[in-house]
């Protein structure tokens, strides 16, 4: 018998041949398939042909007004010129280091949590969850320890978007856990109250809930009681989102077998210890994908604070396009906002996937 | 379970609930007393009598007749109709788009599936409000002015003031009753025959509606004077006659469909992938073509998985239609909770009426979903 080199045997085609076959199987199985491929690729090339010259080749990056920009390209000068305002809103320029410091602290905390194998992770986690928000609140609002007070009406831009997103996430996460426990604890009073809250919030549009907080809620407070608009908005959004978190957690709870409870009872654990040590860790681990999905929609929903007149990233860019000096820069503004949100959401979903993998138990 | 609790736990069981109830009651009582005081100082009183007052403002777009003489109740009804209009068109368009993209996503053709993946990843991760503003302020504003409008067959016009197309109205002078009676009778007969022969409510509905449409065409052919057709024509700076879809409505519907379509595409992909591969392979082994294997074996099973989350997505679309306020489309929240509330100051009544309406529509959609879900369920012995 003569040895046939592997690359020449019919069952094991050469590398180039294999690539060709794969190409054929994936893109040109038959005439219709081939035409579809050509159409899709042609469309993609045409879009690139439209976008690249506009966004990069003919774009103007710096300038003091729309007049400085080329006609047939993007006017990124609108973004670079007002970048500070888009990030910090109307925060006094001498005080912006406070925002940077707060953001930096969060970034350090999150990076520390993301490093695998770092010791004291639970402590760092608790610090990021409970201590940092208070520190950040104090840094941003000021008014004590020599920090000049900065009213919430001066907050804006990306800084406001992230502040609202993190505080709504923290509040609604805890509130969602409480509502979930209330709905499933078997005590009628708690069950009715939680179910009512959850179903009410889930059935209403967020715009409606925000309007309610701004127009109707003040009627229920003593007259002359000064309600901060931002605080009202954050509270209303947190209540709204907590209903969704509660339903997510309830789904995770239902996936837990009866044996877990029975084992806890046999060990002599009470209600709180059972939930804190055994049930909730499993619920949280099972619901990571849904929690991430909820967080992504929460971040996108922060743009809705536009309807109550707060200047988050989208609204401040939108308002900037009305400046006579920059008229006609709407598309550039929205592309910038879109990129920021898209990167945040995309990173979150990727982080969620890796978290899911690392939490998976054999 | 209560009876087996030890005395200490029984106390906790009752005590915590009674205490919570007491706190909640106290809070509600406090809020109500504050409310009464606030209403007193502002000289307001509760009640829905304001619904009969004249509204005295104009509404930009309405599918129902409206004038400055209409009451606040009319404002409510028109807002609701506009919300439902956006929801119905949006749900239909998002479903068609989402199912097509979802099918493209599982296609064996890599170019097609990657294009679908890019669409889903791009539009799912952008805020809906931004997308609505993008369509309204950038895409639709870039269309030419009415004088330079795109003209299709001299009947359809597209400009930055909207899309105009011919519309028909019924001539009130024409004697309608015998025709309507005849067409409805025919529709009923066909629907009953359809149900009896095929035992399917869908077939009955389709044949009934088909009879009405065909009857309408026959009538129009025999008596052209019965139906007035109005064709849009340029009149000064804008078109008149015909039916116009304003950019506000178009931007809202397009953005809602594109955004929700991306989510629906993911649902469709998940549902198709959840049907075991063996099902498709068995169908192919039985000699069914790929198309038939999908239509008869895979799709019915994937429908069962798809329906509950799909209904949820449609509920989301209904709620998201309230973003109309960003572009000034007069939906329920915009005209009623926005304009009418500003005019009357009746925050409590208006907000609670609108809340109840949204909850009721949500319940109706959920009930329809439950019916559909029940009809796709496996019938076991």
C-alpha cells in the first residue's frame, strides 16, 4: 500500500479547498442564496460608502460654529466644542473635580471587583454598594465640610444620566427584593401590598409614572413642602423599576426546589437566615441574565427624564442643537448620544455574559 | 401552617402584619388629610364634572372629528384613539419586521444572519426616545418641502409635512341601508360556512372580512357615486384633500416598530432554537421539503414558546407609545395628562382616569394573549 498524503486524500481536502467549500456552504448554497449574499454585501458596502466619507473623511473635528464645518461631512466640532457641557451639564466649572473624583472612585471600585482572584472582594463589593453612593452624593451635592453646595438644577449631561442610573439601580434592586419577599412570604397583608405595587407599576408607562410623581404627588404632601424634582424623579423611576426586578427575582425563586427550604428547616434556620444564606444567593445567581437585561433597559429609560424637564445627556444634546450657532447639527448630536449609550449597554451585556459564565456551577 | 407555629413565631406572624397595616393606614390617612388641605387652599374640589366643559384648544391630529368646541371627555376619547392607532400599526409592523429579521437570524446564509445580528444589536442598545427624535428631527425633516414633494402616480405624495394618499368617504346622499344589509348578510353566511367547513375561527373571520371588502368593491363598481374618493393636491404651501400621515405619527410608528422589532427578532430566534433539532431532522427524514418541515413541524412548536413573551413585548409597545409627547403627537398622555391637566389643574382625576385606562388596555391585551396561548397549547389526552 502506498501512503497517500493527507492533504491529497479526497476525504481531507486542501486548506484552500476547505475554505472554498465553507464559503460555498455558508454563502452560496444555490442561486437564490448567492443572490441574497450579493444583495446583502452590496447593501453593506453602499452604507459604508455613504457613512465613511461623511463621518471620517470629510468631517470637521474642531471649530467655533457650524460655519467652520465642511458642507458634505459631519460637524464633530459641535461635540468637541460643547464636550464639557455634555459631560457635566451646568455644573460650575471650578467644582467639576468633584464629579471626576466621584466617577473615579466608582471606576476604581468596579475595576477592583472585575480583577479575578483579588482578596477582600465581599468587603470591596459592600463598600461600592453602600458606602460609595453616600460619598458620591455628598461630593456632588456638597454643602458641608467646606464644599460649596451645588443645586440639583445645575446637574446635567452624562453625569446626571449616570447618577440617575446608578441610584435608580441601587434603590430598585433593594426595593425589588423586598417586594419579591413580600409577594412570596405567605402573609396576606404583605402579599396584597406587594402584588398591588408590582402590578400597578408594570401596567403603566414610565412617562405616566413620572408625570404622576411631578403633578399628583405634591398634592399628598403638606403644602409648602419643598420637593426636589430630581429626587422625586429618581424615586418614581426606582419604584417603577423595582416592580420589574421583583418579577425577575420571583422567577428565580420559583426555580428553587422545595428541598432547599426543607433542608434549611431541618438545620434549624429561621426565615431570615434561610433566605440570606441559602435562597437569595441562588436566586441572584440564577437571574443574572435577566438582571443585566433589566439594567440595560433601565439605563435607556433614564432618557425619559427629559419629559419632566431634567437635562440628561440626550436632552442637553437635543437642547444644544437648537443653538443658532450650531443649527443643523442634530444628526451629529444624536450619533454621539447613541454611541455613548450603545457602548454602555453593549459593555453591560458582555460583562453580564462573563459574570454568568463565572457564576455557573457544575 | 399558621396553627403549627410556636407562640413566639405566631406573635411575629400577626404582629408584623398588623404593624405594617397600621403604618400604611396612617400614611394613607396623612396623605388624604394633606390632600384635603391642599385642595382647600387651592379652592379645588374633586369630581369628574370638568369632563363636560369645553376644552377650547386644537388637537393637531385626530382620526375622530374634533373642534375647539369639544369637551374634555372628547379630548380623552381622541387621545385614546390616537394611542390605539399608534399601538395597532406599531404592533403589526413590529411583528412583521421582527419575525422576518428573526428568521433571517437563523438562516443558513451567513451574510443574511450577520446582517440581522447587526440590526438587532444596534437598535436594541439605543434608547427608544433617541430613536424617535432621530427619525423625527433628522430623517423625516430631510424630506423635500410640499412643493418639491416626491410624487408617486400623481396620487401619493411624500414631503416633510407628511405622507399623503387618496382616501374615500361615503356619500351620505346615497341610499346605503339595503347594500349594507346585503353585504353583512353575505359576510355572516360566508363566516358561518367557513366555520362549519374548516372548524377554525381564523378561516371564518378571514372569509367574513373578505366578503365585506369584496362587497365594497362590487358596490363601488356598480355605483361609483356612492363613494367619494378624495385625491391629495397641492394647495399653497401644503396639500389638501386625501389622507395625511404627519411626520409625528410616522416617526413614532417607525421608531416603535424598529425598536420592538429588534426585541421580537431575538424572541423569534430563541423560540426557533428552543425547538429540538431532532424535530427538523425527523421531518426531513420523512421526506418533507425544508419549507414544509419549517411550516408544519418547527413553526407550530416555536409559536407555543413565542406567544407569551411576544404579548409582553406588545404591552411594552403600548406603554412606550406614550413617548409621543417628545415629538408632539397627540396621544392620550400628551393631550390629556399634558394639555388638559395644564388647562384644568385636575391632576388627581386626570391621572387616575388615564392610569385606569392603561391598566384596562393592558388587561385586554393580556386576555387576548391568554386566548392565543391556549389555542397553541398541546392538546393532550
